[in-house]
């Protein structure tokens, strides 16, 4: 399998003078952004790759070895280290500051776990935001998976106008999958992304991003987006700016139904996104629809299969199943079935081919001896 960096390098060379990253350079209340072009980023990652090849080579490491990166997730240099290390032929394993512990014990344990295991065709190792057994779970991603994420998953969620390059905000830390993978998404599409001063941006920063950086797509967790919509209810400038975006995507959890209904009724191009660290983006609602029901991204080859472990007499619930043939089926070390992977989330079919999220499978508890005796604890 060809290295995913071949795709990244080809993209960096395709749009050398175009903006790739708008790093935040301002302060709270005085918003400003710098400019990193595709060529700037390629120059820096090539220098970083040469450094890692020399230093790690002298330390006895070889191409394909796992190398941990303990990052703040707040600086463009974090992305340079990540992609420079991959360019040098190593397998980056990302750790953010939230993994901090006395003496770095958690990081050392996780790194030892991945380095001591046969990983096969691995490009990058991310970690889940939740915990397994009291600590984050390593999620290796293959080169094929990274290319699918770039060319199918990211592409599959964007709807609306494509007449000029996309400009989207980063979501969260550069040390986690969501924001760190913007580089290879942009390398494929030619778009750029704007770094925010904090994850849950306020109305003033949102307006500054639109006016100064040309933000035309907004990606937010549902609770953060609800806060912006509350501002839009009171502030005509915020509402007009949101109405002018190509797409407003929310993810993470279900959105407050009143906020979502108000946004749709007032012309905000809102869509719902479902994905996981193991699988990347899997399902999206239709832009302009009157509801947020999710449909699978068709090119991925996903399946919604009846869930046998939860449900009641009136409602059939479904598991999202990724067979081995699915393009975003996770690494073998992550899969929870011999024939593929089930995400653990449950869905109800609300109309043919469209589904509503109905919680995690472990949110449902059995209250009696029959299939009908299940309760959704949420």
C-alpha cells in the first residue's frame, strides 16, 4: 500500500501559493490571523523530516518504527512535527496534554503498548477521547484508511457550493484526529482552515473569521453551535453571517431540537454529522432538509443492521456495521468483530435510508426477561 504522504505531498505541490492554514495570532477580543501557504508548510515539513531522519537514525530507529509525539495541540508547529515525522518514514503516535500524568506514566504505557505489537500497514496512531479500562485507547490508522478519510469521508460530508475553495475552522486540538487530519483533507481539496483561539468560539470571533479569513464552512460540536445560535437569535449580524455560509455542520451529540428547528426555519444551512475516531465520518444529514436524519456516505459501503441487544416492541433499532469491505473499516487491532466493526451506537430508521441517533448500546438496560423490556437510560 502506497504511503499516505504521497497524497499529501502531491497536494502541497498542486496549490503552492494558496493559503493552507490561518494560524491564530491575536488575543481574546483582538482577533487576528497569520497565513501559511501550501509551499510554506511543505518547506517546513521537509526540514523537519530531515531532522528526524538524522536524529532518530542515530538513535537506532528505522522506517516504520512508532515514535510518540506529546503535543500541546495549540500550534501549527505541532502539525509540522506530525507530518514531518510521517514524511521521514516513521509512525507518529499522538498524545495531547490531557494525557499528562506524574512522570508521563500514561504516555509511556500507551507508547509501549503500540511499539510492542505487530501493527502491519500503520500510518498514524490516534487515541480515543473516551477511556477503556481507565485510559485512552490507541487507534492505529492504515495508509489506505487515511486516504479514504481524505478523499471519501471529508468529501462526503461537504454539500452546497464548490465554486471557490473551502475555508473551515479547526475543531479542537491539533493533537487529536479531528483537527490534525485537516492537512490531508486540504491537500486533496485545495481548501484551507482557520485556527480558533479556543474550541467554543464566541460570536465576535466567528464574525472575525468570516470577515478576515473568508470562513465559508463551520464545523462545531452541538453544544458550541447552540451557543452561537443563541447569539444569532439576538444579533442580526451573526444570523446574516451564518445564513451566508455554505454549510454549518454539528457533531458529537444530538442538538437541542428547538435550536435546530429555529436555525432551519431561519435559513442557516445546518447539517448533522456522525463519526468516530475509529471510523472517521460515516453519516451526514442532507443540506436543506427539514430534519437532521442521517444517511450513510454511499461510497463507504456501510451497513445498518438490526440490533438484537436493545429496543422495545414498537421500535427496531440498528447497529452501524462496517464490514471488512467497507473503505473505512478500522485497523484489525481495533475491530470488535471478526467480520468487521460495530460502532456501539444505535439508530432508528425514521424514513427509508435515513436514521436518527438513539444513544449508545450501553445506555440501554434490561428491565425484564423479554426483548421488549429494555429502557433507554438517557
